[in-house]
C-alpha cells in the first residue's frame, strides 16, 4: 500500500509541472506590437495661391508573437497640440494663428483618419490585419495629408501640431479580442509632428493702360488701369513703375510708333494726377499692407497737350516692381 501511495504522489507532481510549463509557453506567445510614424511635413505653403497643398507620411507597424489566430492593429490619430474641431478639421499653430489641415487614409483625400480614443473625432481608427502565423510581421501604410485652400488670410510663420500619447496610439490583439477596433486591448503609443511654413510672399497681376484713339492732342487725354497685388497677410509692400523703354524719365514717359515720333505721357497715384508714380520707395511708389487676398491699385494715366505726331499706334512697356 505504501508503494501505491507513493506512485500517486509522484504522478501528481509531474502533472503540476506539465501544466505550469504549458501556461508559460502560452504567455510567451502573446502578440506584441509597436509602431512609428514619420513626420508629416508640408514644407512651404503659399496660402495666397488659394490652392490645396498635399504631402504624405509613412506608418510602420511591427508585431511579434503572432499565432494562427492572426493579429489586428487599430491605429488612432487624434487632435495633436494644434487642436481640432473634429478629425476632418485639424489645426497647426504658430502662436495664436492657425492653419487648417487634415489626415486621410486614401490618396483621393476622401476618407478621414480618425481615432477610437477621441470622442469627437467623427471618424474611426484605421484597421490593419495580420494573417495567422508565427514570428514577426510588419506592415506599412501611407498617411495622406492636405492643407486646405481658402486660407489666404493666414499670416506668415512656422506652423506645428505635435502628436503623442492618445493622439498617436494603437490598440491591438487577436481579431476576436479587438473586434471592430472599439474594444480596448493592449495599446502602444508613438510621437510625430505635422509641420508647415507659410512664407512671406507677394504676387501682382497687371492690366494694360489704353488711352484709346485721339486725332489731335490739344487737351488732356486721361485713362486708368488697375494693378492687383496679393501679399501674405500683414506684409508691407511697395509698388514701383519704371520709366518705360522709350527713354524719358519716371515723370515724363514716352510712347513710340514705328518711326522716331513720340507721344509724352505720365502716370500718377491719384485721381487728381498730382502724385507722380515712380520707383523710389518712400518718394513716389504706392505702399500697402497685404491681406492675403488680391487688392486693387489704380494707375492714373495722362497725355498732356502737345504737338500731334504722325498717325500710328504708339506704345510703351512699363516694368512693375513689387517690393516686400
């Protein structure tokens, strides 16, 4: 009877050791995932162009210990330090100034990349699935960024939104554990930045000045045209006009036809034709401050009375210089 009792005791010890070893192996096989996201750098964004600016970033996910059940990773992108009203309307900041942008899952920028950790996102996290197997698997996915048009009044500066913590977090496990990304399992976080630079810039559109047809130059002949400068909001600028290509000066310009004959004319900054328009800043240029939108500057032209030259089409070319 003693031998029989001893055999039972030894068997029980062996069984206990077996079960502990099996539990340890299962724990070691649990899936473990990490991820990283490259910075989303828009570079130079000229908001006065009133167009979209696109860029991309790369998400990389690495998972270890994947079993036959596979793995599911849900990638959530949140608000960032720039703030947001929802996932479709995120902001970068430069001081108190904001620049509107968003992050998307597709190249067409039609599906917003959201978050399961942000109640107001209005868009879900992105799901990445790994097939069943063993060892380590990785996947990459492109994040598509866009700065929206219609932001011409944004001021120049360096804009930033930094992502960390729940703003850049994954939720992962087996597909059964994670479900449709709404069940929180194991999580991990990373950091990345969204950046853009709004430069100080200007452009200007011009229109021809046409004095029309005149038979005899016995009285003043007046005409006007407009210039349309567009400069980054709060940018001071000056518009200068040179003397033209037919000699003369910025006070007495000349139009010329095919022959040597000339018609003298002048350009002014005011309707009374008393303020000459030249190219010396602080003396005879037109100054302004940009709003980000196209503005209008009127050029007042006058042909004074003079000897009428031979018939012909007279013209001159003026170089417009926008200094900012």
